[in-house]
C-alpha cells in the first residue's frame, strides 16, 4: 500500500461524509456505515440481470421480493415480504399471492400486483444470465404473459408448467432476480423496448430500505434511505461501500476508524487485529465454494485423464492451512455444507504420483500450455499461483491471466478461458441452486448463451447429469432426494471438468460499536438495515 493510495481512499470517505477530512483515529458518523469490500465485479444493479456477489449485496437492500429472509433469523427460511399470504391451487400448479398494503417505491409509487407482474414477466423476457431461475418452471417469453397475471391491484398469480414443491418455488423467488421493480419508473426510462434495463443498470427503482444515489465503478457505491420505506427507519441512514482491493489497506483503515467494516482481511490481518482495542472479528459460514473449471473447447482439457491429473495435483490442505487459514475449508462437492444432500467426501488429495500416473495414461502425457483466468483478488491470486506451481510440477506450462472481477467474468461467460478460478454462491436455499448450474446444461450450443449454467460456460454438455438433475427437482420424498444429490456429486467429482476445492468462512473485521452485522449465512446477502452503532 502506498501513502498516495491511502490519501486517495481517505479523501473519498471524507468527501462522502460531506467534505470534512478524516483525522487519525477518526470515527464515522453514528448514522453512517462505511464498508471496505471488493466491488469490482458489479456489472449492473438491475435485479433481473444482476448475478454477482457485490451486486447481490446492493440488491438485497434496495429491492423487496414476494418472500424474503429475516436477517435476524435466517434459519427460519423464507418469510412474507411484499406478499402477505399465498395459496396453492388444487392441481399444485398455480400460486396466488396477496400483496401487502403499505409498501412504497423510492419514487413514491405504491407497490401493486402490476409491478410484480411486470417484474416477473420482465425477468423472463430480458433473458439475462439469471433468467433460468425463473424459466426452469416452464415460463417462456411466449407464454409468460399468460402464466404470470395480476388479477386485481393486490393479487397476482404464477402458473407453472407442472407441479413442484411449493418450498422450491418460493425459495427461488428469494433470489436476486425476484426483486420487484417500480414499473412506472422503469418504463419511463425504456429505450428500444428494453423495459428500462439500460437505465436500471446504474440506477435503482425498488421499495427496500435504501436506494442507490451514486455508483463509481471500481471505486464506490453510495446508498441513502428510501424515504418511503414501509418498515422501521434503519439506524444507518447512509451506506458507503468502498472498493479497496488490498487487505493491508482495509486493516489500516479499520484500525484508524475510517471504516466500520472490513470484509476482505487476509488471515494474517485478521490475526493482527484480534484483541485490538476498538476492533472485533466475526466469523460466519457462507455457502460460497471456490473451484477451478476447464473449458471443454480446449482439446487437452477435455481429456478425462488430464482432468484427473489436475485434480490430484492441487495442494488442498496446504492452501487451507496457510494463506486461506480460518477463511476457507477443504470441500470438494458442488453443494455447500448445511444444504440437503451436501456430500462431505473429499476423494482428492495432493498426490503427485497419482497425478503423473493419470497424465501418463492421457492423450497429452507432456501436458501443455494452460492459461488460468483469475480475478485480481488476493486469495484467488494466491490459489492460482499455487495451481501454477503444482501443475507446473506436473509438467504443465501455466500462465495467469489476471483481470478485474467484471473482466474475468466476461471472459468466462464468453467461453474464452482455459481454466477459470472463481467462487460460486447459492442463489436460494435449495440444492437445485447449485445442482442446476454445475450439473445441468440444456443446450450446449454457443448460440444458446446459457451463461447462468456453469456447465455451459465450460462447454460441457453434462448429458450424463441433466436427467438426474431434473428428476431431483420433482422428487417429493426428502430422503430419496437427498440420496440423488449425494450420488450426483460423487459422480460429478470423478467426471466433471470442475475441481471444487473450498467452502468459505467469512471473517468480517468490525469496529467494536457495530452491532447486528449479518453477511447473510449460506444463501443470502448482507442486510444493512438492521445494523446499529
């Protein structure tokens, strides 16, 4: 960290506080929460398009959904939000929601069933990356106007192509894509039939506790209260999220009191602030998993024996015991721990003898050049460098292609990578949230553009998994469904072009006066509106 960089960061906070320079050992205002986080993955604030971690944090605090999670009781599952109640038809295919009175968008427009109808239809018609969360229920651009209908000002119904478990459908509606948009505001900013998409990428039109008032990509997001929010007024009237890449800079700002929360401290910096006056550290198990994946357009990386060799030549425990210590645990299945059917087996260890034997049996015994696409974030860079080292021991020529979160995601979604190193978090608390992305790919054609499916991003047709993944969704016996996921993951570990390595434990560094900091557990995002100081 340079002195100049620290001055720039401190000046940013001072400007957002109203121009008063922050002295040493500063204290942020009691009604303002200042967070340091990596937010270079934000591409859009449109809830029907947003599909990145930092974007989900913003969306959760700006947009309400039909059902949502209580941040103070995440274990209770989905709860009424915009919908005060719902009923399921006798045939199990139509869910009718009654919209609660009193919810108001930041524009002053009341939330009605028409806004819900518009938002859910919009999710399907825009056909952006997360659209599969909704379209998996048989909704298409051609039929959604018939399947999603507002029957009066405060009642809306959703008809599905077949019967699904009600809990599965409602859990999907808690995903970011389920955020309800102010129809009048969106359509007032429509351009060329985009239903306000271009405008909503940089602006917000929700009924949640906050609204975005300024976004500087790769720098900061500023949120103020929604003056029309129906709930109790949050204690934090302004939220400032700064993009600070380096752990050392986050730590220094936390120690100085320039920020309230540091979200990306390294294990070394966590240890450094432990026991420090005015600072505390909170641990929370998350649903994020860290993995590498291999593009099947690369002939060498589509060789099963090459993939096996790469899996045996990863220093899982070495990484977990060193630079990832306390923040990532070894985990090798696509379902994170705490999910129904999560597989705890870890069949791969760091074994160069097995790796070299597998490679010798492959069609590429000398390995070859591999480019690893990785985001410029410390732990991901450290992981990529470890892979570069151990795969190098295998004989591979490994080059790191480093970019911002947005740049790396663009390359990944365009299928332009060899190996991608990244994290994935569940969108809703049902095992299909990960099974349907890792182990399903309905159309592997380039023109299909199924970027929401990780199998598609890696050009893997997943033919041996598609049928089983779909069958598990409609299985009503819990134990049978659990076993289906266990079997799928065991097969996936051996055959898929994915090397799943770790599950996250998020360690947040906080000023000691910050209370009710909840990053979201396994399945959701941070909730600023319950924080107090």
